[in-house]
């Protein structure tokens, strides 16, 4: 190590004899000096300590009730559609919004289990697979928006299984300049 440091000092001393750009002596010119040849080894990355998750009985009960609600959600939606048609879907969306709020509360408090998250995402996929003949585009957009909110909270992006809205196009007969 001593030889290397003297070699570096000799290089620095040799380089220091150069003048500045305006020709004045005494200023150091480092253009030929080799920097960072002898770096210290990098320490291994330190992972943060993992805190064991010990849920409270209340958190376990909330997770279980949410899983039960998510498993029933597609069937309840279809039943509401059969009973009340498109307005049943609209009413169910309001109930689904309350379920999303409960999931957010559980997630923000740090008590949501992976099984609850997985069940919620599966429910979103199942709801979008239902063959509901909803003609009111506002209801389709509202339902898709609710599912999108839940997926965004659960960090599930990139799904392209949303229904494609079919807005009526203006007639060429009534085009105005």
C-alpha cells in the first residue's frame, strides 16, 4: 500500500508542474492524474429488519369477513341484476364502494392479509367476466371505476379486461359545420 501511495504522490507531483491555462505557475493541473484507482470495498447491502406480523384478533376477524364478502360479491351482483336490472347494478356499485372503503381502512392500518388481497383481485376479475347486459354506459363506467379504484389501491395495474363502452356515435345526417 505504501508503494501505491508514493506512486500516486509522484504522479500528483509530476502533474503539479504544469501551469494553468493563462500561463501562471503554481496552480495544479490534474488532467493526467488517475483518480479512484484504490477504492475501498463496498459494504454488503443491509436489508431492513423484518418485523414479524402478529395480527390482532380484530384484524383476523375483519380479514375473514372481507374474504367472505368478496367471495359473495359476484353472486350478489348477478342476483341484483336479475331482480332489478341495470338499476340493481347501480345500487350494488354503491355497496361495493363501502366494501372498498373497508379494504382501504384495513390496508392503511397495516392489518390486511395477503389472502384478502388475492381474494379481492380475484373478485374483480370475476365481476368483469359476468355477462350483464347493461346498456347504460354511465353504470358500466361507474362499475369499472370502482374496480379500478380497488385494483389501484391493491397495486394491481395493467389489467385490460374492462368492458369497452359503446357510446352512440353522432349521425352524419345531423353533422353541423
